[in-house]
C-alpha cells in the first residue's frame, strides 16, 4: 500500500491552492535581490517595496508549505538584513518523522545539490538550514520541496514482538495476500504486508500498542484504477519506533485521533475499500522509513492461539484468541512456533 502521498512540493507563494493528500505540487520560495527581499522576482515595478523593507528591517516570510494534514510544515524566512534564507521545520505530530529536503539555490551557501535528511520527534519546531548569500551585490534565489514519512529511519525493530490478529476475538479472517504476495506485495515497502479479506465496515483493532501519529479518512472510492495514494489509513508508532499501518479504510473510518495512546486490542478503525483495491479488505504492515520517500516493511509474527505464526499463509484463516499473550507479548519457550508457508 505504500504510495507517493508523502512527497510534498508546494504551489507559488501566495497561491490559494491546498494540495490534497498524495499529490505532488511545487512551491518556489521568493528570491532576494542584492541582499534585500524581492517578492516573485520583483524588478523596477515594485522597487519601492524593497526600499520599504530595508527601511523597516522587516523579516519576510513565505507561507509555510505543509503536508496535507497540516501537521508538518516547512517555512522559509529571510535572514536579518535579507542576506539569505533560513528554513524552519515544524511538526505537530506526536511521534518521529523523517524528512528528505531538496533545495535549489543561486548565490547561496552551503551548496544544496545533495538532499538533506532530517529526523525530528515532535511536537517541535527546529531550524534545519541556514543559507547565506555568497556575494552581497548579486541576487540570490531559493526554492525547496520536501518528502515526509512518519517514523524514525534509525529505529531498531523489536523482532521478538508477537502481534495480534487485528480483529475481534474469535472472528476467523482469511488472508487474501501475504508476505511477498505477487499482486502488490513485491516492493520494499509492502513485501511483509498482509491483506485480510473482510467486508467493509469490519471493526479493526490494534495489533500492537502505540500512539496514533497520522490518519487519513477523507477518501470515498476504491478500485483497481484508483490512485495508490487515495487509501484511507491509520498509522500508529510503536515503542521501538516502527509504524503499524492499517489501510484501505472506509470513508470517515478512523475511530481514533492523532496523539491518542492506544493499547493492544483497542478499536482503531473500520475496514473499507478505498484507494487502489480489488475488493474490500484490510492492509496491515509494519515498516520503518529509509528516507522521507521510501519505507521498508519488516517481517512480523502473530499470535494465533497456542502458536506463533511467523508467516500467515494465503488462503488460510486465522483468528485472534480470546486471551492475549500473558508474557509481555513474548511467546513462552514451551509454545510451538509455526514458520512454514
């Protein structure tokens, strides 16, 4: 289910455009002229604006470029005396994010030809780049775009953790696609995902405890031709920094809010059929970001009653036991481990 919805470019300064989730837009920052601020390549027509700005020593700001949920924003602020630009990153998400920042610049230092990787645990506002004019008597220009993914790229997954089947206890559910599924689980971000064949509006419960860091629930349609990014989802950050994703939810299908602390087994959402999908189902995976653009899913194991299933086989049915593991989400040494496909 991984998709390009986390790549954010922004429209021109002053535009009323608000990017929908998953779409790619562009937004250049305004340039400076001879160390002063010039909005949108201002030349002689608006020369008096520069005079006013110099006289007042005002600090110019571009409207912040934000992710579609408005919780992660990058803002460009002209440095004091208009000698360059400062980039500030603010995250209102309660967990970690990974950002890939791409910039283009003329007459600014340091060089911006190499993308900048940023890790930030919010809520927090942080200065992430300071660029200064190389030559005071030459115009400078700057633009940026950033890609954002929830999670910390340096997270170390707890590979011993035993996940719960994300449905009500005693409810058998069929696995329609498992690890390395040929239909859509062959890429890095999905190779360890599991699709559960359930009707729309099926209650979905947390497979692991954590904190809700991101959700999407505005999409209404689904089908094989729908864009990848148009799938509703809830994302929960776990204690080891990994992200659990519950995808293809119904419209307004989230039963939680960003920032909410979730226990294993809590109701988090209702299943649906949004985004690129061949039928109603729940997509579940656990992943870590490799950058602000790419994630990597990790293999996980499930408690299925008396055993731990290392792999949920396609076509097989599984159910969540009435009683959860009594050993801190670790399987007792005496229990059987099922690892065959």
